[in-house]
């Protein structure tokens, strides 16, 4: 309890809560097409490959939005960038409410929903910016738990789509965005950990091996989370013949676990180390995905396995972003956005792999297997690279170093060691 009180005293809690709410609502918007995929697919009679591509468009578009928004936040401030993004999201949702009535416009709407997917780097950097390094893992975990927005989308979008029509859900979602905008405007305070740097300095992590290594890990942890969260309503509906509303409820059970354990992943990583935590969760993800691919008729067991898989994915996301501020202490927002952009692109892999597997082989198994094999490769890569990480910028296991020195000298050591 005393440690928790020390955490609260060490930073600006209203900013952290505003960041969580901002990320929670934008995340819900980002996955709307996935939550309503059974309705959209039925309306336009889509093939498995078309379903997979339609679901993947918002994921890919959101990934591409992250880095530009991260750079923008370094120039106009994270709070201002968040407010600007939310205003654009409202306009995009109004377009969906009034103009999306063809398959092509659904794909265009997917691109616009990608605006909401760009919030990640801003939310985590804004929320954790007031907290010292020893608590950044927990702060980022709390802000990042806004991926619980997936729960809101899959729980409320299907029944609302059933009652009012899926296009109307876009308009209803636009109205909900007013709440996080008000809270952000009133409660959030721009952190002081902001530097004016050249564009090349902003993108310097793009030229470092660690940046690409972190991105590949994120392909599994967050790419797996967002890809599966978007695809599971379709998977449950097609594979087990449940209703559209039941498919959303089953997806909610799984995604809720991933949202809850993100905070736990950051908390554990602060103490046990991000590398140690990631080793455990990546192993668990690989095992559960392979088993899920074989449970073609076991709805209850499949749901439980997905809950376990999402718990591991959520903890992995928290663990990875415990390491990011240790590696890039002065450019956490931009580094996080770059990693988020490249890593989240992996989320587009899952719906497309599932659609191709189903259409060509009559089963989703090979889609699960392909992603599991990718997870094995990433786990091996991380275990090799962590040897150098723990000699330069992190303690054994990936914990924060308690060395005496300024953040600037700490960051300089990290950059020169890459």
C-alpha cells in the first residue's frame, strides 16, 4: 500500500486518468469494424478473404498514423495532439453514419478509423510523462489499459447494430467522444519531459537495431491483441455458429483479460524485468494459439484458451513499454509511436492469414500456426539481443538501472551503445 501511495505522489494522476480515458475511447472506435464485421460481411456477402482484408484495413491504417502523430505531439504537445485527433475522429464517424453504404466505402471508413488507432504513443507518453523511471512501467500499464476499449466495442456495438443498424453505430460512437475530450481539456497537464529536437533526432530510433527488435516483439504482443480482437467476432460467428451478439460477448471475455493484465505486466516488469516477463508471455502465446487452432468444436475450451492468450498478450504489451522509456528516456513518445506503428502492422497479418487459410484450406488452423511460428522466431531473437541490453542500458532481466546521472547522460549511453 505504501508503494502504491508513493506511486500516486510521484506523478500527476489526473493526467494519467485523462490519458487512460482518451486511449480507451479511441481504441473502441478503432475496432468498430471488427466488432461489427458479422453485420458488414452479411450485408455485402463477403468471402473469407474479403472479410479478413476488411477487418485488417483499420489496423493497418492506425499503425501508419501512429508515428506521424507521435512526431506532431513533440511539436505541439501531447495534450494538443490528443485534442486534435479526437476532433478528427468525430468527423470521421459522422462520415460513417451518413455516407457508408457500399463495400468500397466500408474500406474507406476503415482508413478513417485508423485515425483513432494513432492515439497509442501519445496516450502512453502523456500518461507516464510525470512519473519517474522506476514507476513508468506501471504508469504506462495504466494508460495502456485503455485497450479495454475493445471490450466496449464488442459488448455494445453488436446489440446496437442489431437494433438500429450498423451504420448508425458510427453516429452513436461520435457522440461518446465528447466525454474524453472534456476530461482531457480540463484535467490533463502537459508533462515537462519534452525536448525540441531535429526531425532526424526524432526518427533516430528507426536507424537502430533495438528499435526494430522492439517492433518485432510488438508485432506479437500488440499485433496479436489487436488482430485477434478484431477477428474473433467473425471467428466465433463463423466457426461455432453463435449469434452476432454472442460472438461479441465471447470476444469481450477474451479481450477483457488482455486489458486487465496490461497494468499487471508493467507492474511485474518494474520488479522482475521486462525481458523476463516477455519470455514467459511469448511462450504462453505460442502454446495457446496452436491449441486454439485445433479446438474446432470446443467452444467453452476455446474461449478459455483465448482468455489465457489475451492475458499473456496484455501483460506482454505492458512489459515491452516498461523497457521503452529505459532505452529511449528523452524520446519516449516518438520511439513508442515508431514501435507502435511497425508493431501494430502485425495486427493486419492475423485477419488476412485467417481469411486465406479458411478460403484455401477450409480451416483457420494454418492462420493460427503461422502467427505462432512467428512468435517463436521473435522469442529467440529477443533472448539473443537481451545479452547486450543488460550490459548497456538495463539491469539483468530488463529492470531499470539505478545509476546516478542525468536522464540526458543516461539516454546518451543508450544511444551510443546501439
